[in-house]
């Protein structure tokens, strides 16, 4: 179990980064009018995000939350990133579900409108997920 607890944070950050990369590549594909490629990247982003949720839930269930070791302004920065990440992570789930639903139903009249809202929020959550990981697991000794 110790190995699992060592691997999960890194795996979760990798899944967040993968989701963000798939989002960017999906955006590039749709701008190039390559719907088939766009669809594959968006489904991959969904899969990476679902796997992240499973991994994150598992880590929290096994270990609890992780405390940030930094202090002062760095702690304030960390907390502002974390709070915005958490609020938008909660908001993005129904947005992604609705966006995906519209796409899978072929509702391309409504899909782009909600996708324009969903994309930047989902991208922010993916990127800040990696930033939170780096701040928690790679810099605590340097940020005191």
C-alpha cells in the first residue's frame, strides 16, 4: 500500500496533464475541421479525467488530505490556486457532462456554445491540478 500512496499523486498529476494536452490537441483538431480527431482527443480527455477522479478519490480515502508546508506569501498563493481549482473542478463536471452529451447526440447547434465555456474552465482545472501537485510534493522544503 505504501507504493500505491507514493505512485498515486504522480499518476494523478500525469492524468491531469494528459487531460490538458488532449484538450489542446482537440481544440487544434476542431479548428482544422477534423471532427474525427477532435472527438478522439475529447474522449481521451474525458477518460483521463475520470481516471484522475478514481485515483484522487483512492488516495484521499487511503491517506487523507495533504497539508501544504509553505508559509507566508507562498502559502497565500498556494491557497488561492487551490481554492480556485476546487471551485472550478466542481463546476466543470456538469459542464463536461453536458458538453459531451450534446456532442454524442449530434446536437452541433448547441455543443459549440457550451464547449466555449467548458474548455477554458476544464483547461484551468487540468493545469492548476498539476501546479497544486508540484507545490505540494516537490517544493515544500523550499517554500518555508
